[in-house]
C-alpha cells in the first residue's frame, strides 16, 4: 500500500513539474521576451521592402571586393548554413585549416597587395561558423580596398566602421567587434542614393 501511494505521488510530481517547466515556464519566458524584446526574440531579422535580408546575429558570405569580408564559415556544404552551426573541429596545424587560411590570405592580397599582416579572424572560422562580426583590426585592414572599390574616401569608410563597431559589454564581456552585415548594408545604401 505504501509503495502504491509513493508511486502515485511520484507520478503526480512528474506531471506537475512537466507542466510547470515544460509548458508554463517556456510560454511565460517567450511571452515576456516577445513583449519587451520583440526584435531580438524574432531573430534580430533585417527586413527591406518586406523581404528578409538576413539576421544581425548570423554572418553572410561576402567575397566581392567592394564589401567587407567576414570570418570564414565552417558550416557546410553551404557557407553560413544556420542549420548546421558548428566549428570545423580541425586543429590549427591541420593542413585543411592552413590551406584555407593561405587561400583567403592570397584572395585578400589579390585585391589589396599592400596588406602586410592579416588578422587571424579573417583567416579562420569561428566556433559556430556563423559569426557576423570581425575585430576592428580586421575591418581596418579592409578599409582601403572597400574605399577604393566604392570610390569613397577612406575617412568616410572609417566613419562607417566606427558606427557599426561595438565595445565590450560592461567593459569586460566579449571583445570589440564590427557587424559585417550591417556595415555592408549601409555601404550599399550609400550607393543606392
């Protein structure tokens, strides 16, 4: 009799906690997020003329010289495939990583032979393979090429890089960064005018 009573108590507790933590809590958190942070809770989507252009949180592939280039993507088979977010799991001495870095360095130098040192974030992928940010140094290395390709002054392009740069959160979390997608969209907007 005691075992039966304990079994029913355990089943009731399981059902109660399942409803609380599996249904009510997620619905409450989702509702609060949608109420107070609607843009972020819907994926930080960028919409232009009613069409989704991308997300502020996901990188996109830019390989034309008039654009700032982001980090390489380790997602496959397509670059920046959010359905397969992951790093490559290859070590820094792996020939495939070294080959990809050498190819990217050659591509960057093809459009701007004056580049002396290329920051590592332009040569390697991030842990998720979807990172939309580069370091301010990686953006600075590309300013001359983008300015030349778009017939803009270096100062104007540097101003746009500064506008789309973010500092560390609370001065301790993360690293300074530049959102490549937002920066490139603004550059396109300049030419559209």
